[in-house]
C-alpha cells in the first residue's frame, strides 16, 4: 500500500493564508502516511508517546531524583499528579521519567539545548530567571512552541547521535576491524551481517543532506559527535543492558523495548548456536588470535583506545554477546531508528529540523505568527521531507544484493535453516497493533518487522 500511494509533501501552497496553519485539515491534499501524526501531533499524549516509540526512543530514562539544574517544584506539577500524591512520592515510586539533551551543550549553533521532563520543558541547561520551566497550564501557543523546541533538539540528537553515530559509524568500526583482522575463512567472518553492513551506508549522503538543513554547522556536528563519544559504551550497544540502565524494564506500552527484545533473543540464539559449534570451550576463544585482535582493533583504533569497550574476550558467552550486539546494531537497531523517519518527520511542526528564532527566555505573549516565523522555511522543509522519505524506503533488491556465503559445516547450515524457520514463524505472528489514544497504530511494528526480514536475509546467506 505504501509503495502504490503517491507521495505529496506536507507543505500546502496556501499555508500562510490559513487561520491556524498548524491544525490538520483532512481536506488538504495530503497523501502521505503521517495522517495520525498530523492530526494529533500537538496533543500532549502524542508528545509524550514519541519518547517511547518515536524515531528516537533511546533517550527517555527513569528519574528517581531531579537534577539541580531542573528546579521543578510540587506546586508546578500538582495539577498533573493524582489527588493526594506529591512530586517526591511519585519520584520515589519510579513514576517520573526524564529526557536530557545536555549532549547539545557547547555545540556551536543556534541555542537549542533543551531539557524536557515529560509535560514540563526547560529550554536551557542553566536554571534562572531567563530559563523558565514551561507547563501545560501556560498559554496555548507558548506551550506549543516549547514542545517544538524539545522536538527540534530531539531531531538533532536522533539524526547525528542515535542514527549516524550509533548505527552507521559504529557498524563501520566493526566492519573495518573485521576486514583487517579476520581471515575470509574464519567462522565469525562468515556470520552474514559482517558481509552486508555496507548496505546501511549507502544512505549516509542523504543523511548528510538532512544535517545540512539543521541548526548545526560542520564544526557543531563534530562537537556533538565528540560529546556523544564520551557516553558511548559497549554495554549501551547491548539492547537488554541499555533498557536496564535506563530503568525502562517495566514501562507499559514501550513497544520499542518489547519488539526489540524478541529480535535480540532470536539473534542471540542463532549466534550462540554457531559459536558452540566452532568453539568447544572458553579456552578456545581465548586462544583465537584473530578474534582477540578483532576486538582489540575495535577498542583501540575504532573507539580511540576507549576503556568503555572490551579489548579481549575470555569466554564463549562474551563472544556471543559481542557478536549479537554487532548484528543487532547493524540490522534491528538501525531499522528501528531509521525507517520510521517519514512517519514522524513528514509533518514539519512535529520535528523541526531547525528553528529560526531563539528559544523564549520569558513566558511572554507568543502567537501563531511568532511560531510560524520560528519554524523552518519552505526550502529547508522540502529538503528534509524529501530526504527522510528516501531514508524511510526499503530496497526491493536488498535480498538479491546479498552475497551468499556458505559455512563449510553442514551442521551450521542446517542450524541456520532451523533458526530461519523459527524467525519466519515469529514474523508471521506479527506485531500486534498498538491501541494508542483511541486509534490503532503500529509505530514500531512495521520497522522492527523489516528488521526481522533483514535478519532472515542474513540467515539465508548461510
């Protein structure tokens, strides 16, 4: 259905003449798959929902204690709490979640460093009179603008950190280390994902076009990547560990976690079976010079001698987790943060690529005219829309592009076929539609389903 429907950009020619240009009118000639977003983008539930299942679902974490730079008081939020409850009690009960974009601090660009607590926004990392905390009870337009600034900051972090750095660039590090350290006959070299990660690099040029339309220049891009590298760890690439570190194990309706865990477990099961065939003990892993040099190459050269990445592996269990993290990053994780971009960014106010006016420093009067002057201009919007649409497309010939490499052992091939059938059964069961805000929605299912297809393709190449 998606391929057959024509695509039209979400910029009506009469935008400036509309009485309320940011209200979706079903009579507009939009034929894109962002209808639910255009209809509900300005509702608070949709704003909060995207931190769980939008393009960048990796930022949100449980907050047990508010940081000093975010001076929220009970009086500010008592209207949002259940009757008789206090902010302190909600914090202690683990019912408060925070998203911090401190990583943008010091980036040479227009000031856009935002620190939102769901339904509370502070558009600066420095509290004070010129950095008010915006609330849902504020003026409608000022609250709308505050949420736009949060989403714009999220757009930058998503494109440059979550997407570019933590899938594309990290996968390149693993791939180059493989080519330098592993012989073509090495069993890990034949684990299919290593042979095909290059497929996700073909769109880096398009991603750079998106970056060119943002508030960050070349120097700012480098600074943001440097900031992100300080927080990048090997454990953050291990999906279960990342979920646990952010305290998101039990959050309801977190479909990114639920669907991702199913794929992580499937990949882990496959890799474990392969490793146990070729390595009969932990000592065999320790004595494999090529594997040890591969892991060392990643940490010392790819990650600039980072202590956050292992420089050796001492057991089969560690090798399985390491390879699972590599495969998951290049396949499922990339699919999750890439293929939904047009769904969410196809409506510009929901994820502005740049803001033309500085963030408000006071709760003064903000009207629709001020908001429209803050949003990206038509040229930047058109370029971003075209690019995220292209990035969101799957390739029809992706399976055909795979280079079929066979393991020398029939046992491994039979095992791979078995795992493939298991994944197919899981895929046929599908991801159930998520009932969000009264309508059936599949924000994560489609993209993680594609991740499953990609994993299936990898297994086929065995």
